[in-house]
């Protein structure tokens, strides 16, 4: 009897989850966030606090928090309690559990994963329990509007609507001009995420102090033993990058007060900061200035927060020598500034490609192309705003070589001619194109072609305005327009996706939110193919995978299988830039 009751409660929960009106939940939270941001701009801290409390106790914010942590890459990785929320019933129950009173974070489950670019070295990773991740997502919704409003104007990492391209664009603007600062301090903070002082965070982060201290001292469990945490942001949590940003914000202002209180002083010193998460550069007119005045100021600023510069990795370089920043190399050649993909970045990318080709020796050609294409496209898109054409051509050539060896090794007894005929084709004016004959819908024969980096057009990126605030409605049109341009640029060479995106005005059918190129999407027919539906864009729609599943469960009318799946380039260049904070990081959902 009891279990029957529990069952029916669970299925009611499942119904609730499936029938949730996401567009209106998003609107509600967004409205509150706008008010929080406004109160923060007005410095009305009592009001900020009250609104934040209201937001984290709202049903809408709780539902969105659960949706976020069950929709990202880490959703199947349990924390120390072994829990994952896969069913609509479990997700609905999680919303009810999300109450800040009495919710004590559990310690992180510590695992070791291979270090990037190494097969033997491992690094530790803390995985929070699902409920704690959801709680972080919940409180992040209240913290972000304040953090955004107070952020340094030229900080670009882990913020809404800003990214590496904007950071690089800023570097270009600062250094390209004649008479620009010739010296650059490259800052490297020693283990930033692990060492930030808890005391500092508790005093300065504008959020619920009780919840924050509970996160910070959650500790971690390794081999069944509990270890305390005494410093650093809560690893593996979605709030972690924002907490680190809050800690590092203010450096730009401190530098400006000291070196550029007047236009004349700023012109003399040319001290400017560009920061992406914990990675930053500071420009200056002379080596001495950076060494003797700027560096000590930065050190003092960091020391307050329990941080220090790594003496080996913090260097001062002349622009003629060049420096690497965010996977790019920035250097002046005879007075002309060129930004190119850095040698280290290209090497790491090609190592990944080579590895993929190597471990897939027995795989079908079609499968290998499916594995390589998103990597190549993602990497090339990352570098498409800099001087990368030559590198693209070279990279294509290198990959071609690796594939030729792959093909030869599969058929050691066959002639070169045979191998060429089997794996390579001539397409329009190009010879030796790596292409597979594959079967498409209804077994129609089609050709799957390897993506060529050189096909990516190099275009200038327009940097984000430094005072633009995504939580201020005055900037809504500005950000919508920017996103439009970006997505359409990224979808160059993908005619169908581009058309669908425009047809739906860039919005997901399920939740009404803008679909970004960094999201996953599914493309589905409205009238199923079996019922005579066509493959023309008029019969196709795009949705987030989670929205797809939900609509399908609710209406039962959508087909289970997507015609096309768009995956963001997660293994591309951008993921190499992320600080190591765990698998649950998302770029916003
Ligand atoms: Zn959606």
C-alpha cells in the first residue's frame, strides 16, 4: 500500500517535470536577476540581499538549477552518495529537496584523471554530489548578476557573453597601434583555484554566507577517508569559476588608480590589464616599470587573497619576442602585430588528432571521419579570427599524411593505387580528399568528407564592449545581435543547420531560449519520415537534447532519433584553456 502510494507520487512528480513551462520559469528568474543587477549598480546592498534570498527560494530558480546540472556533461557522474538523477520523477523530487536551510554539502568524491596531454601523469579531481551541484547552480543564479556588475571591464573568462576571442581582440587593440606599450608581463598565479583564501571569500563574495562557508569546508573523500579543505574554490562545482573571478576582480581598478589616474599618466605608463580567468597579461612602457612597480602591486593584491605569482612562469617579454596567450602567439614583426595559433596549441591539437587516428586503426573510414570532423572544425573555428590561414593549410597537410599512413597500414598487401582509390576521392578541383561512401537516410548513398581547416574563412572578430552587462535589459539587443552573428559565422559550410537556426530565430522549440553554437542540438522532423515527412527544412526543427527528451516523454509524438546531432567542439582548442575545475563545468545552459 505504502509503496503504491510512493509510486504514484513519483509518477506525479514525473508528470510535473515533463509539463514544466520552461520559458516562463526562465522569464521569472531573468526578471529577478535584472532587479538584482540594478540594485547592485545602485549600491543598494540590502535590496540585493533581499532579492537574492527571494531568488534562491523561488521554485523557478530551483527548477532551472536542477535542469542545468542534469543537462550537462557530468550528469552521469555521481558524487560521494552515488546518486544521479536520470528520471523526470527524480528530477522533480530534487527540486523539493533544494532548500538552503538544513542542506549540508557532502564531501567531494576524489578521483584521478589523466592530465591533459599526458598518458601517465594524473591529476586529482573533486566531484560534488548531485544535490550539491544543484545547490551551487541555484546560488550562482543569484551571485552572477552582482558578479557581472562588479566585474573588471577587461576580464573575459567564465562570464556570460564574453570569451577568448574578446580577450584576444582586446590584446590586439592594445598592442597593434604605433606607439603601443612594447613590454608585457605574463602573469601566472600559482594553483589559483586551489589556494584562494577562504577567509577572503567569506568576507567579500556577495552571496549567502552560510551556504558559502558550507561549500568551502565540505572536504573530500579519498579511499574511504575524509580530508578537510582549508583553501581554494569548491572544486568541480559550477560556481567555482565565478568565485575565482570575484576574487580577482578589482585588480584592473587598482592598476588604473596607481598608473593611470589621469590620461597623461596613463599615456606615460600604458599599464593595462587583460585577464581570462586566472590567466592575465599587463602591458607597460618599460621593463623596469613592470618589474619594479607593477609586479609588486599585483603581488600585494594577490597576497590579500592567499595567492601568489609563480616566479618561474611569470615573465616580462618584449613584443618583438612575442608571447603566448590563450592558445595564440602575439608578436610584432618589424612593427606589425600578428596574432597566430601558438606552436604549443598546434602541437597539442595534432597530438590529439594523431592519437585518434592511431587508436582507430580498425575502425570504419566513416567512423573516423565522424570522430575527426568536430575536432578539426572546433579547432579551426577557435583560430578563425587570427592570422591562421598558413597554419590551417599546414595542419590539413599534416592530417592528410597521418591518414595516408593509416590507410596504408590497414592494407599492407595492396598497392598505393588501390589504397588511393579505396579511401581518397577527387572532389571538384581537389584531389586526394579523404572521403567515405556512406549510407544516408533510406539507404541513399552519400559521401562523407573529411573537414578541411583551410575551408574556414578568416574573419575579424568584433570585441565585446567593456561595459556591456548581460543582466541589464538595455544591452539585450546588443547581445542578441552579437550572438546571431557568431552562430551564423560558426555555421558557415553547414547550410541546413544555418537555415534551421534562422527559421526558428535561433530559439529552441522546447524552452524558448537562444540556441548557442556551444550547445548541443538535435534536429528532428515534425512529420515523421515513416508518415511521409520530408527532409526539407520546412519539416525540420531544432531543439536541445534535454528539451527533445522532455517533449517526447510528454507528448509521445516526437521521434526518438534525431536526424542530425550538433555537438559543440568540446575537445577543441577551447577546452585546453579551461582551468582544471572538473567535469561539471558548463558554459551556461
Ligand atoms: Zn531547449
